[in-house]
């Protein structure tokens, strides 16, 4: 197949570049910075994420479009950064929608990344596509606007899927290397009260899930990508400690996390928000997770 990865140079993009090229597919990556985080077998295509360009021709006749474009949320939520986080998602999705509605042979499946952070902070019950309660703070508002922009662009014969992805566990970037680093530094105790739930997904299931979505004609609308076994944060850190074996494991109260977040230029929401998400629709449609438990995930990543 010919697969287009828009904004495909981040953590998920690199996972998918490797997976699809090694499977023998033709992969074209739409990127603002060609050459950055490129798999040798993937082809980089210049775009600005906003306007029409030569990249339209790559979409025409492709088998699947996967949009991963959007500024990283691992930053301080200043007014400028909030605007960049929102606009980078809306503008790139709009540009792709304009192209999909104009080219002669649009890809028959368009998968748009979304986020499991769209659900409210939940320590009391799990959230899925049918019963989940959406949040109202900054991050959920971004996701809701992003999904609305995505589903606003309808094209005949194009199946659309918004993937509400949990925290990706991978050594290629994202949250996992930071968690492992904290444990090695002796800060592998509870974060805050430690009761927040962590929904996660291993990189093998990121690759397997997107492949499955392309091939599963019943998959459409919003769908959660998250391990079926989320854990409380205290359990996650315990499993990491068992694997890494630090000499000490100090807790990190909220005030310490706030101070550390300012120093590192990030937000405490990334570790304190309770994301309790289940992949109900995916399992009902037949997806089977390759890495189901946190112990399996940590063992695969910490060698």
C-alpha cells in the first residue's frame, strides 16, 4: 500500500514509519522539516501544514492517510503555547480536508490522531467511547475542537477514524523515557497522591492498531487506543522500580512536581491527570492487544 503520514516525525510517526516500511509499504511523510527523524525507507515531502502545495499529488491515489500533525503538549501552557497547540491541529486537519475533497482519488481511509485526555479527570470509574464523560479544561477543549474539524470534512467513499490515544510507552520519545529517568534519579515514589489512573499503550500496539484500522472496514468514528489494563500511578511506579532497581524511591508531592515542571518547561497535568480509559470499541470489533500488561511493556522497554 501507499500510506501518507502527515506530521509523521514524532514518536508515533517514527513507530509507524518503521512498521509500514518494514512491512513493504510505500510511506510518504508530510513534514515541515524533511530529514528530521526519517526512516531510510520513507520518503519525506515538504508541507507547511496549512496551505495547498505539491504534497496534494501524494495524497491522490494513496491507500491511507494518517494525520499525526500537531505541536507537542510537553510545554508550559502559556497563552502563546496554547494557541500553537490548538492551531497546529486545526490548520493541518483543515488543509488535509481541503485536499481530500478536491483530489480525484482520495485515500479510502483517513485516520486522524486524537487523545484520550478528552475525558475528564477520573479516579472513580473507567471511560469508554459510549459512557465516557468529556472534560472541560484546556486539553479536552483542544481535542474536541480537533475532532470537530476532522469530522467536518466528509468525502464520498472515505472512512474516517479519530484515534483517542493514551500515553504511548516507547523509547523513541514521549512520556516513558521521563518516567524511567525519574525512577533512576530516585524519584520513583508516588506522584501527588498516587491514586490517579494511567492509561497507556505500548509501541507494538500503536503499530498493530493503525494497521488494523486500515484493514477493518467497521472501524469508524471515535475509537480509544489504550491497553485494556490501566493502573494507578503507584502501581506503575512499583513495576518500574522492580525492573530498574533504584537505590531509593522518594515520593513527589504536588508542590515538588509544580516546581519541577517549571524547571523542565512542562505541565503537571501530564503526570497528575487521572486518565482511566478502556478500548471497548476496538475489542468489540476484534482487535487483540500484543502487549496487554504493564509488566510486559516495561520488560520490553527496559533491558
